[in-house]
């Protein structure tokens, strides 16, 4: 197993970007579900800022034409179309394997900015991307 990197650092942001870009392991769900994810992802262009409240830090992921092309840590969400944030306990729960769909549904990771309807049109794509990046091995922030 690779040595974990620090959570919410530039190294983790790049690893999270690469994981999101690679996409989820397509197992455990019906093939039609994965077909829907691929259709939602095809041509998808947006910027997500996923925040960590206590640190005042955001993982900013840039999607262009269905690819996650950039992942950086920033002190603010900048011009991201979708801003979501959670506390350290929620991020830890995600890293420990909590269901990302439930995390979003129960508003532990809250949409703070963005077109709600447009966001929820691709919610399963978002949830699968969140699940994928949450599995990137990471130790607590320094």
C-alpha cells in the first residue's frame, strides 16, 4: 500500500484529481447505472470547490469536456460554479468509507453556491466522483 499523503495539500489535490479523472471502479451496480454516469460525464464542464471548514481550504476541481483536468488547494472557492463544504469529521467519515450519497443527502457536505437544479441533474456523477477521490489515502492535515 502506498504511503498516505497529507490531506488537503497540493499532493493530495493532484492525487484526488487523478482519481476523479480515472473514474470509479464500475462494480456493485447495474450496467445501466454506469451507462448513465458515462452519459452525465460526457462533455461535462464545470468547476467544483470542495471545502474543509476548519482549515479554510478548498479542493478546486476543474472539469472540461468530461475530464478532470486540474486539482488545486485554494484558500477560497474562487469562481467555482459549485461550492460544497463540510467539517473535518465529515471528511474523515468519507475517508473511512461512509456512503457519499448519504453524506450529500443528509447535508453534511452542503451545496453553498451553485444552480441546485443543474447540480442535482448530475448528482450520481458527483457522488461517484466524490467516492473515488475520498478513497485517496491521506493522513490528517499538518
